[in-house]
C-alpha cells in the first residue's frame, strides 16, 4: 500500500551551489530520500553528500553504470536522463517519486508536499506541478521573482521588439509543462522528462496543481550569466522544436559567430526585468514572489562551508 512518504530522483551536473540548494531544499521539505545520479562520476559533490548518510543516495554514472542500463555514455543527455528516471523509479518500492532537475524546486505555498500527496484519492496515480520561471530584476538582484506563462498580447507589451523570440512559448524560455510526482510501484513502460508512461505508453498524469492551488515548480533556469552560457550549447540541441524555433536559431547563429557581447544582451532580454517590465507584469498578475530564504535553508544543511547560491546580477 502506498504511504505518504516521497523520494526525489535527479541526474545532476551542476555547480556545487546548485546541488547544495537542491539537496537542502528537498531535505527541508521532508523528502524520505534523495537519489542523485552524478553525470560526472568524479564530481566532488559525491563526497559532499556523505554527511547525510543513506538519506542522500549517490550513484556515479560510470561507464559500467551506463553499460548496466544498456545506454551509450555518449547518448543525448535527455535519453540518459530518462534512463536514470526509470532506474531510480524501480528502486523506490513505496510512497511517491518526484523526478526533477537540479534547478527545479517544488514549492508548497501553503502547507507541504506531504499535505498535497495525502489529499490525493487512491485513484490518482500522479500529480503534475506547473512551473514558474526565475527572472532577475535590475534594481534588486537579491529579489526572488518568477514569471508565469503569458498571453501573446502580454508578451508583446512586456518584451517589445524581443517578443518574437518569446511569444511562441508564452513568455517563458524553459518548459511550460511542469514536473510530476508519481506513486511508486506502478507498471511503467518508459520515462519522459515530465512524467512516466504506463504499459500502454500513455502518460500517467491524473491531477494538476498550479499557483492558484497553492503549489509551484520553481524553475531556476540559470544561476548567473556564466551558468547560462555554460549550458547554452546543450539547450540549443535539447529544446523541443516548434515553439522556440526563432529563439534557438538566433542563439545558434550568435554562438557560431562567437558574438559574446550580443549573447549577453540576449540573456538580459530573456531573463532580466527592467523597472517598467516588472511593473507591467505585477499589474497583470504575471509575477510570483514567494517568501523563501534559500540561503538560510542551504546554510542549515551545509553549514558555514556552504557555497551559497550567488546573487544573480544583470551585469
């Protein structure tokens, strides 16, 4: 019988600050266990997690590990990510399983994730939590703000000449789908980055929660410009085609040209709000400003030697 406990599965290849933030957040939220798969088997984060004992389970993704999963170590990251999700899901025999990325924090605005899972009827196998995407604010980089999906005309008004690159994805750069928490022990046939599929190949999503329902999937799409730039080549290849074609093509051209100054300008247009933009978005209910102190939470679990997440600055 499924209990109310829940576990987290993630494949990680991130700066120490991001991994610390991720682990501290989910321990603080009450995760029974966190299963971390380190894409770099030499990642120093593996040793860092020993302080938590069995509550944080670390798997180095060695060539032998990938061979055990019958996965080519050079396969596209999304393929390896899905393989890890299946491996992690199979290890968890009871409770619930949340498969998320290291830059995604499931946030209960009121109550807890335990409350959410306890409220679901036994017929609901999975709940999808919809995203809000982190943005930096020119006048106060320490302010933690998240934008919500927008209507096309709202994107036009807020982003002006840059709107063409964001309109197709409703004003966000990352995914619109969200991430799911699924009951353990189901007959799953495969994993998708956002959900599992049943034995007939159909997605397992029986419930959805949004900010209006008291839950958000906070997507910290970048830590700072250097972090965003480090991931850009991968994201150009990994983003689904269609909604973001114009943006991907624009970024690919700038990358090919080695136009670093223009890339930084595009990053600002994508992720940094001006004072007028912030005012317009607040007026239309498009910004979410949760009350959370991630520095304090991270410090609680990693102490004075913590590599606290850097304040994201526009420059």
